């Protein structure tokens, strides 16, 4: 689960940077051309678009939560660029009414490139802009292919200046590649998707676009491991658009997600009615993150799952079932559909242990059916004799549980790869140490509906040890610099089926302020 949160973490940082530029009076409006969008979308996993509106700007000036996500160094770099360029009246006059795009892509040697792309006002002579920058005590070096500008505080950027386009990046190679691509106007499905989106409205402050096909590259760029953190989103070909909604109490984004790949696991939920979520009643209060899936009737969903399984290379689903039936005289295709009750979840604890849970209609009867294919570890815990069952009956989220230990309690089937993990879970559950009993968790669903198909959740405090383990030190330190991440408590990413797309909500909940009486002490 940590993998998807790393990619979403990138999203949050990028959104903050875009909003901060807005704070600094980037008086820009809708673009007359797609040239800046083509440059922004080149090789990018995340693209941001901001529209100018004075009333929106007035609102954003009071939105301090966004700045809480910035590290000290990142905030300083943006502040330097703002002071030197965008707050200067003379320089700012070159920027006509337009959209401003900020995009992020993989750089060289564990780096992330960003690109600011904007149209120039064609009523001004862009060739005079470089001379103007020099007059402002900004060092400008002509590298022939691009300009290198060095701000008074030594912050360095690379600039490409065309007749009607200005590109600014931390990488010369990124500027050159984006500039060349903007001139080609090759067919780009991501650009088409952004152009077709109508989420930027007068009541929306900014829009965020995600190209999941490029997200693995961004994950690898910030991770210690070269491949595992990206595996969850490998082969994902999907686009998401989100609009930012103003609030002083939380960060909330709404939008939609579409899949461009018919062989995507999430598509098995696409045509199913969103369900009321209840399986989180079994989750421990030290849950760091979870992936939760709700489908209603198992037999209906299994048709879509079987299609997905048929497309997976090396899948031995049919052979496994035949071997189980031949050896143990049990038809699992009749057993699981009969007792599975509409929801399952896999989750990770703050201690890094991973577990899965499946809601049942009759746990006692299922326990009897599973005896023949189980070995007894203890009174409460069993071990499956057969491999691959959970992948074959529930798909991608249970791929890591090949032959797990399990326990059935209160109509929940709990699985884990270690018996001690199951025992620790049972101890906590019986003490009623449940996530759903915490005020922190219940606040989430005061803001978004608890009726959904898929939910990704993370608790920042519980997840920090996992971030530290898997992120490169420079990115981890940027994440928690000055303890700014302590402002936020949880992140929830929710998908609800809506014909051919998923309605999408992304919520960052802020820690509740203590009641005034909480500060009183009795001596």
C-alpha cells in the first residue's frame, strides 16, 4: 500500500507548488493555444492547471494549509523565483491571460524534473524579456540551446524562450525536450484528456491531472528500491482529473478517473454499484494504510474477475481448482461465492506487517468447509495447504498471500503470512482496539461518503516509519521537514463507479484542534 501513497505524496507536493505560484499574483487566464499544454504534458506523470480569477486569488491568499506541505528548501526556491520574476511588474507584463501549467517527470539519477509552461503575451516583444531580466540583477547565460538564469540568491533555472511560449525548469534537458515536443503537435492522449475535461470552473481553484502510465518512473526516482515500490502501478494506463476545493480545515479534491486499458484490475469494479463500507470495523487502530474493495454480490463480480484472471500470464487458476477438488473433494468455486459477503481489504500496520480481511455471511460454516485444506497451527489459527487461492478468488490485492495463515472471527476471514501477525491482530481485536472507534477516522466520513467501490487510506503518523524505510533520505527529509506533515492526520483516496469512469475523491484531513478545556490542568 505504501507504493500508491508515495505516488500520491508526489501529487500533493506538486499541487502545493502550483498553488503557491498563485499566491504570488500570477495574474493569468485561459490559454489561446495548446502549445504550453503540449510542453507540460511531455513525459509528465502529473500536470497542474490554474485559472486566473481575482475572487479565487483572494480566497487562496488565506489558504495556509497548502503551504504546510512544503519543505523549507522547496518553499525557499519557489519564493526566490516569485520575488525575482513574477512579483516584478515589468516582467509580469509579458504574461498574457492564460492557463499556467506545472508538470513533473522523471529526471536523471534519482531526480524529479519540474516544468513551468506558459504562453507569452503576443503584444510584447519576447526578445526584450532577456534584457529586462539582466536589468533586474538576474544573471543570464546564453547556452545557445537554452538560457541559464541565476537568481540573486544563486538559485538556478533553465529557460526556453519562443515567440509565444516561456518554459522554466530545473533541468536543461527537460526544457529542450519539452520545447521540441511542443512544436510537433503529435497526437497525445493525455493532452486530449486534459482538453476534454471541464472540471476547471469558476468555483474551482486549480486542477490536477495524473497520467498513471508515467507514475512508476516518478516513484522509482524517489525510492531506495529500483522496482518494488512501483509495482502496484506498473502497467496502469489511466488518467485522473481532480479539482481543488477551498477549505481552511482540510484539503479536498474531487474529480474522476478513467482507464485506458480494458485489462486493468480496477475495471472489474467499474460497472458495479457503489456499496456501503462496513469491513473497516475489523481494522486495528494501528493501521498505517489499507486498500479496501466493495462489490456487493460476489458471483456478479466474479465474472469480471475471471475475465481479468484470464488475461494474466502464468495463471494456473483452473488447474489449481481441479487439483483441490481431486485431492480434497471440495469445490471451492461453490464454497467461496456462498460465504463471501461483498467486501475485502488488505492492510498494513505501523509495524510493517501485512494482513488481509474478507467479510463473510457465515464464518462458522466456512470454517468447517476449509478444514480439509487446512493445517492446525493453534486453536484460533490455521494454515492453508493450497497455494494461490486468494489471488484466484480475489485478484491483485492478495497476490502477496500465496499460502497464508488464517483465522475466522465474527464473520471475518483474516489472513497473513505469519502466524504471529494473526495472533497479534486477534489480541487487539478482542480488546476492541479498532480503527473505527477513533475520532480521527470517523471525521473522514463526515466529509466524504462511506458508499464506494475502492478506498485507499493512509495514516501519516503510523506510516512515517514505512516512508523512511522506502524513500530516499532527501525526499523523506523533505516530506517531514520542520514537522509540517504533523499538520495532517490522514489521506483518503476514494473511487466510486459511475458508468464508464470512477468518481474520485482525495481528502487530506487535518488534525483536530484540542478543546480549550483540554489545556487546563488540575494541580
